[in-house]
């Protein structure tokens, strides 16, 4: 229930995390057995578990084995089940938490005698804290991650304190339980006025825990909706490495904002918890005990005071939400928002990909650079059923000949065929030569291949087209150089395309523009198409992703930092916007099917009946919107660097 209504807001059960409630539940079950022993024995068992469990750190059963799953539940956080439908992750291993629970139960007996308790809390607090400092200093046992000297003293202290919570190491527990004991000693029997509201939360801990999850998820949903006009991310099961949510592009706030949100959530829950504590006191229904196990006495307070507090905390929450929304409008956020607005539903594919690259969310940044980077491809061509797509006649003179993810566009003219891009070396024969034949066209009539840029997903097939059909290959000068430095299949040096060049074959002219950004030599094109005789103008944006973010080593040099790439890309995008506006381009195609909507447009085309609108004809405003998305995402990336 907590998972579906608080953590994730859905019932798909794709990701289940075994968290604090899981560990508490099992701890209580274990305690149900231990209570038959004398309290000092229970405390001793707990202390031994806490002190010795780090000896188990080196134990690592072979991954994937049943033993590994059991071990991750007991001691080492890990995925215990991973199928395409369900992932179960155990984050709170049981051994140390059962130890902590047993120790707490055993020491709870101290609360029978005040003087004995005060002496014990003081000595234990000082002793545990000192033990932490000494053990951490020695760095030989108690935590798997050693501390180290940092650039300044503050950071070195933070490194010293930065112990492991999953599972809670001996040092983590010394560092938390030691000062906690000292705190209990200090406030024993005389809670300072300032801290008295905390007693309210202390009386209903489980109720508070569950309620705060619901509130923070609701606040996140609201903020997400205000910022992006959409909040679907907040209802989806997350990717495991992005837990607890899959963040929208640019998601996340500064630490000060996070503290402000935290404070206002606590303040908001104060009156709710107070109400619940009073309810628990008035009534003894069995179900109330499940939401907060220990019934306790609550001093009654005047109703008016409650009302004032409720009002104040609501105001604080409202101020915080507006603060958070205003903070979103930093330069970078404004560009992401502009990109999002321009993308609409039809260009969500390109927005999601490149704005996330430009403005990685903090969660994605800490989980490594896996996002956006192409996974390493095993040697040899991938199996055909993983990439093959059927050719489609898109306009009277334009054919799609690509794979599921990559596009080749064939422009037919009165004097032969011009291809835009050539996909991979392993698929060109099947998709291009085979595809043209299926469409009743002769691949021997391919005269030119305009390769948008020198990456193997677009240039790998060009050599085959040269060798087999004597086609001429055009690339930007810089990308011929790029191919010289690559070790994939590449065409022999041929024609160098220049900015503004008009490539005419028979009755058709394609205008080529140099649009550096994705690579230095990236080419974009503008050319006429007809739909049952009705003329339109197509524009092809030749390189889309911000590869320098994921693949830094191939792009970033002292002369060409990330700023250079974003600026160059953005300048090209704005210039191509002008070019396409002037040309009246009303069709936008890409060389990746995910970017231009081909994944839905190609099937839509097959179902299209006479007289119905053409799915690729999106009007001049649609083309401008697309280029606005790529430009704004580039500007978001640039603003983020500043
Ligand atoms: Zn590329």
C-alpha cells in the first residue's frame, strides 16, 4: 500500500524496494522470538550483531545464485529479482537492523529507573562517540569505505563522517547512536520548549513516515506539472538507477531549496500528527495501533493554537511551492521549458533525449555516464530481427529505407536516385539495395549519397554504395577527416560538400547546408517533395544528439570545451531555422526514427486513406518547432555551464 500510494503512485509493481518498513517488520518478528530471553541478553545479542556484522563484508556468493538473493536480503543490498516485468531490490539488509532493534529493546529497560538511566546514557554516548572517532581514525575495521584527505578541512571532515548506511556499518551506528544517547541524556525529563513540537512526531512515528511520503510525492507532482505542463514521470515506476523517480530533464533543486521544502513539509505535518496523536489517545481501535504502535498520553492544547499552527504551516508550504517554481526559471530551466513547450507531444522523443543530455538530472549525473552513451556493441552484425524495418514510400519522390532506429531517405529524380545517409555497413545491402527493389526501384540508379555526418550509423554503408553502384559520396570536409581517424568501414575520399551547395540531378535540386554541432562537418538538407502531386518542402536536420556530453573524450579539447559545441550547435540550429522558414519547409525528417516521429508516422502512412492529411506534413510552424526544440536544448546546456 505504501509502495503504490506513496512511493510510486501506481500499481504496476514493476519496481519494488524492500526498504525501512520491510526491515522493521522482520526486526519485530525476530524480536518476538528474542523477548523470551532476559533483556540484558537481548541487548548483548544486538550489540554483537552490530559490532561484528562488518566481518561479513567480504562474503559474496556468486551473483545470480539463490544464495546471492538470500544474502542481499540479509546483508548486502542488491537486486533480488530482475525480470522484464518485475524488479525487487533489497535496500535494507536485515542482519544489522535486527541487531539495532534488539539493542534498543534491551536498553529500553533502562527507562524504569531515572538516575541509572542518566548515568548510562551519558557514559554510553561518550563511549560510542569516542569509539567512532578512534576506529574511524585507525580505518582498519567498521566500515567498507575509508576516509581520505580532501581539498579543504571541511570536506575532509565530511569524508571522515561519510560512513556506509546500506547496510549500516558499525561506524555508521556508533556515529549515530552515540550522539543520540548524549542527546537523550541532555533532554532527559526536561525537553526544552523549542523541541517540544518534536514530541508530537515522536508519538506517531509510523503515521508521520507514511504521511510524509504521500505529501512529498504530491508536492513533487505539483511542481513537476507547473514546470513542465506534464507530470507523467511522477506516476511511472522508476529505472532502478534513478530511484525513487525517473526525473524529467533538468529535474532537481539546490540544497537550500531542498532544506526549505523539508522544513515546510515537517511544519505542514505537525497539525496532522497532533490530530492523529489526540485521536489515538481518545480511541483504542485495533487499527490505530498498527499505524503507531505505542499508545501514549498527550497533553491537550487549546484548539486555537492548533488552528494557528495549521494556518501558518499551510502558508509556509504555499510559499515554498511558489519559491520552488520561481527557482525553476533559472536561465537553463527557462530553455528546457521553452524546448518542452515547442516539442509538444509529437517531438517528445527528441526533447527527452537531448534536453536530458544537455541538463542531466542530479540523479542521472551521480549514476554515471551510462545514460545517453551507446552500449558497447558485440563484435559482428546484430541479428537481423533486432533492426530490420520494411521500406515505405513516403512521398511521390521520397522513400524511407531504414532500420527500426536509423533512416536512409531516397530521393528519386528524373535521372536517378540521391540517398540521404547510408546506415550501417551490415544493413545497407538489405535495407537500401533490397528496399529499393521491393519498392520497384533499381539500386543501380543511385547516383549520389549525401552522408549527414561521419558516424558509423549513417556513414557505414557508403563504401558498399561506392563499390557496388559507383555512387558518389558527399561529406563535409571536417567529417571526411573524422572518418580518416575512425577505424570502421568508411567510403573512399570523394566529394566535399560545401555550405549552400545545390546538388542537382535531373529535375530535382537538393540544397546542402553546413550545420556544425553534432560533428564539425554535419550536413543538413532542404529539397522539394510532392504528395500525389501537391508540392511540399522537406528539411532534414543532419545531426541531433549532444554527443560531447556522454562521449567527452571524442569531442572535448582545450580549444573545444563543451561551451564551444553547444554554441556551435545552437548557431547552426538558428541559422537552419531561418533557411527553412525562407524555403517554406513544411516537412521535417531525421536520420533517427525516434526523433522525427517516424515510429508512429510510418505506420500511420500505411493506414492513410485518400484525402486524409499526410502525417509528415507538419506545416512551416511544425518545422520551426522542431528546430526550436534542438536549439533551446542546446541553449539550456550552454546556460547550465555558466
Ligand atoms: Zn551521429
